[in-house]
């Protein structure tokens, strides 16, 4: 399996403005809304693809829990002015090798660990993750995922699509425009998998800081570019 964009994360204090924006501008619906241990809740824009790509919308579920963590403090900072594109993830097969590459490149612990998410419908989704903290700090560099139940994930897509009720159905994430790398310039050319993915970097100073600026998405009605105000 070649590395591919798994999902892009959006964030907001509450789900309502994101729900309205995605529906009014793009015809995308939301589903799930599962709470996470870190104080957020996850909503999903499912895509009609066997690759199970999606947009994940993180919103505040427990602000006190969020404010007690470095992750949460940065989340609250980045969403203070409204919905924001926050981060993105790459699906890989050999996550141990990717984690080793991150360690070799940065000298930092890639925080490789296994966990699981429990969806609102009770389905358990096991996964392994690497380099999330480094990715979250940069906003530009992706973190890495491997799922333990690819068949079960694919099997739930029709139900997710029905629950989301898209007016316009998204079918793939086809590219990303990322902000200027600034402090992470020395990593962007060597970060694992980046050279194999459809991403472009905005010239320094031309975007509103680090992080995703736009997501290119194919839909049943043609291509769209997701941008936030």
C-alpha cells in the first residue's frame, strides 16, 4: 500500500458554525459526534471511497480538560477566531519504519503507540499513531496512522454516508495547499512520505501562518477547493 492522505482535521469551539459552512458552501453533511478523552468531540464528513478518506471536525467537549493539556491549549488558541484547518494525517502500512524515520530525522521521540476510538454507534476502531505531537506543533507536517480493521472501516461507509445526508457527495481528497513552513523549513523536504503525496507549499509569507490553507476535494458534481474564512 502506498502512503495516502487519510484525513484532514478542522477545528471549532462548537459544531454549529462548521456544520453550516460545510453545508451552505459545499453541500457536505456531518455524522458521528463521538467524545474523545482529550476533551474534544469528533464529527466526520465521510467520503464515498473504498479508501475511507474523510474530514474530521474536532469541537470542544470538555474545555477544562482541553485547557489542562498542551494539545488543548493550542487547539483553543487556533480556534479562538472561528473554524480553522488544523492538521492532517497520512495512512501508512509500515508505521514502525515511518516512526523510525521521524526519530532519525528529528532526534525526537515519535510517540508511536496503539489506541482505539469508540464511535457514537459503539464501533471500536483500533489504530496505531506516530509523530502526532510534532505534527500538531507544526500544522504543516502530517502525522501517521495505521488502522487494524480496514474491512470493517470500509463496511461502515454506506451507513456513514446515509447519516451525513450530503447534498453533494465528496469522493476523494485529491490535494492540499499548506502554509509556509517557517520553523519547520528544515524538515519539510525530508519528512517521511511527503514527496509521494499531492501537496503544495505556499510561498513564505503568502498565507495566514502555518497549517493547511486549502483542501482539494473531488465530488460527484466535480472538484471543489475547501477553504475557511
